[in-house]
C-alpha cells in the first residue's frame, strides 16, 4: 500500500513539473499585409525596388517546441515596378517568364529560433522552375492577439540575397546587378 502511495505521489509530481507542450498553430498569410519585394542595382545609377502584390501561404509554429514551417506562393504576374510598361517587360522570358512560370514558391526546411523568436528560416526557393537553397534572416518578429480581428496573429520581416543568373534571369549582368535582395514583410492570422 505504501509503495502504491509513493508511486502515485512521484507520478503526480512528475506530471506537475513536466513542461507543457503547446500544439503547433497554423497561421494563414494576410494577403493585404504580405508583400515580397526585390531590389537590385540598375547600371550602378540607383537601387531599384519592386514588389509582388499577390502572395498566399501558411506558417506553422510550435512556440514551446521552438519549431515551425513556412510555405509561401508568390503570383509572379502581380509584379509591381511602378510602371505598367516595365511590369510587362520584366515578365518576359529573359526575366520572370510568367507565361511559363506564373508562380514562385518558398518552402522551409528548418526554422532556427533564438530565444522565443525565429531568427533564420532555411528552405528552398523556386523561381522559373529552378530550386535553390536560401536562408532568410528574420529582422523583426511579433506574436500577439490582433487588436482588430480578435485572433492570434504573427508578423515578421525577413530577407535574403540571391543571384538572378542562377535562376535563368541574368540578362544584362553585370551591368544590371546580379545580386537581388529579397525582402518579405509578412502578417498572418491564426486559422
């Protein structure tokens, strides 16, 4: 009888002192507040910046386990350079080739946390049917209830640098810069 009482006490203490693991939470990208942008040197005169206006995807996070995943699809036809003429020009086969490749994707393979926040996201970026491993550096992250939607939400800014020539989009390199900085401003609402 004493052994049973001792086992019950130990089990209770172990249960109470064990960490509570949260289940993974899924967040859907808010298309009104998620915009990937890209910038590059234009003949050395200036750094040109453009963005994509249509993005979809999901982020899954387990805050307690410090794990997560990111799955993003970018509508390449939604490119916005600030000029209708250049929007058409950049979509031709020498650059984005949106007729053949209407979307680009990023699928994470690993999310690395520093403390309670993601710091880097490793994954596969596919543009024009070519997939390369990239690492996004997270410069800002926020997780809190959305004040207007009354649901949990997350937001982040992340960036990486790619070489456009590695994605079969290298026309006019080196005059127009080969290095392209990709910045993603993202917000997502819990499902």
